[in-house]
């Protein structure tokens, strides 16, 4: 069924455009910040990130960390609302993801690959923190909640609080277990490659742009009716960073990870949110994943699946704001 729809769409699309036009960057997926200087961007840690901030720079800093790996913050734009509540909100697309600059797969192959993402987050905090007394909060979703935890694990003294929304796991064995129960997919498995467009239709495009375009179709598969993670349907995104996603999953399978080794040093209370409709998660998994944190408040986001900042914002927002105001 998916193959039929994809090929039908391709046939209709190709009749209305010139094959040569595909050689232009942005023909398949949106332009990245290095291709489009009008996009808000910031040079960070040797790359160029898509970064946006709203609110008063002297208010407590809230850094929003999106999921993936390879996702972007477009489905988390509701978080800007917290700027009206007295927070300086920073949203960014991670290295090689969304509208940030693409980076070669070689960046993600060493054991230190995840450290790059931790250091990027640290550099962002350094850039936006106006003084050492300004409180810093992290709001992480899915992989972003894992990355936020990885940063806290290394720098517990720098963070005043964290909202973590359904991190798959805080160790690789835990994450692998969760992925096996959810409907997450690997972008380049043979069966999925067979279900999408042949590369010969994309002559002139960069390899990474083709892979990003192919990856965009998997959102429909992951969020199809009856999906395990409870999403009401597809959610908005700019670009799936296919190389970053696949390389970091392979990296985790090869080297594993553990983001919990120093979490006992983190004394602020953590707000840990799980969704009502994600049948692969639930309260018991939330309790297990959050256990390494010494002080946790567990709350359910009702009428939403995994993408709770998009589909469940009406319930997510008051819970997040109450927590932040307690610590601000």
C-alpha cells in the first residue's frame, strides 16, 4: 500500500516538474542554514546550528532539546509560550538535523560522537546564559530528554531543573528495549528502501539530501492509524537528518552508553512526563527510566501520545509551567 502511494505520488509529481530542477539544493527538503542565510543561525562548536530565542535575555534560561536523533524543533514551537511566563526560551536544531548544517557521517562514528552533542548543548548554554546567577532549565523530549540527561550527568551543577518527556531510556540497553516495543524504524532497512523512490529519479541531488527526503516518508509509517506510540497522526517537521539518525543508532549499538553514572549528584526535582496513549511507555516504564534521578515528580499527559508537546500541549503546558515556577 505504501509503495503504491509513493509511486503514484512520484508519477504525478514528475509530470509537473523538470528533472534537472532536482539538482538545486532545497528541491527535495528545505534549505539548511548554510544554504539560506536568512534563517536564524549560530556558529556553535565547529558547526552552524539553526537557533531561535524568544523572551527577555535576563529571565531564567529554558533550552528546548528536540527528539530524534535527527529530528528538529518544529513540533515543539508551543514552548515559545513560556517566554510570556518569564523565561528566555532557546530552541535549536541539533548538529546535522532539521535546518542546521549537514555534517558528514564520519563525525558520528567514533565513541565520542555523542559527546559532540553534549558539548553543543553546553556551548549554547554558555552563549545564552547572561551571568553565572541566571538559572538554566532544560526541556527535553524523547532523544532530547536523553541528551538533556547526558548533559546533566556531566554538569549537574549548571542546571536548576529539567522537564523530561518520555526519554526512551537513559542507557543503551534500556533504550534498545523501548525501541523494540515502539514502532520506531531504522531509515535504511532493505524493506523500507524498497518501499520508496528509486535513486535514479534524483540525479544531481546530494546523497544526504536524497536520504533526508526518503526519511521524511517514514513519519507516515510511524504515525499511521493505530500506531503504538499513540500519536494522532503525522506532526510537522522541517527535515529528518537521516545520516545523523542512522549513524548515532549504529554508534549506540557499537559502543553503548550510560547517562546515569553521576545523576545522584543532581539535587533539583525533575519533572518526568509520560503520555496516556503511548502503549510502549506508561507509568511503569517512566518509573524505571527516571529511577536514577534522586528527586522525581512523575506526571501523565492525558489525551496524547509520544509527541506530547504538539498533540498534548494543553495538558503539558500547565504541568510544565507549575514546575518551572516552583524552581524559578
